[in-house]
């Protein structure tokens, strides 16, 4: 599995992967598809953290993105969506994408990454409830599912804000 930065020619297939990964039974387009499109047009979009997974010479089968967020005005990253095409789920693609995006963030001296997701999955990557670090979720109902991983320096404390398109959900 090769993980690399997303290229312009990947945009349409990434959209298809995200749509397939988050497809529901109702036949409607998943909200993650529109979110990703709006993130691409937002000042918080950081191309270095938009990564795809593919077999060498094969199609894109997974995608992850982290965008600029903040903790009370101090820079942070908001991770998501993370998507793996259903035919590739359970094969380590999501884990490979997580390791790559976290490595990229750490290599660029980002302070922390926050996300909303299953503690049972993200805990293995060093995430823990953000409240343990003094970080307040955008929605208190998220509880332990709002998680953060400290990458460098002391953890900023305060209210976490994702890139603007997340507030439109």
C-alpha cells in the first residue's frame, strides 16, 4: 500500500471513495462528501495533510485529511473525514493513512490533532478524550468520542474549533 499526497487528478475518485465509505441505506449523498468539497475551498485546507492510499499503479482506495483548527486561537489540526472504500476496509488502509497523516503533522511541528470518532479505533494511535488534555469539544454531547493527540510541546487548553465548514454540518 502506497500513501501519498493527494493530487489534482485524485479529487473525483476521492469523492467516490468518501461516498462509498459513508453510504447509508437511504440512498442520499453522505454529508462527508459535501464537507470535503467545502473544506477544499476553505482557508483551513492544508494540502500537505490530504493523503490518499493506493496500490502502486492501482486506484485510490482511501483518503484522510486534516485541516486547520484552533484551540482558543492557538493552531491545531482537525482530522477527518477518514475514508476507506468498503472493499478495502479491514485491511490496514485506515491505519496506514492515520500513521501517515500523524507523521506528517509531527514532522511539521503541529501541536495537536483532534477528531471525533470511536475511541476503540483511534486510541491505538495515541488519541484520548480531549477533555483529559483540557480541550473543550465543539459539542459537549460528543463526550469521550471527541479525542486529541498531543504532538509537540504543552497541550493548548481551551475550546477547540474546526475549520469553518464543520460548523455548517
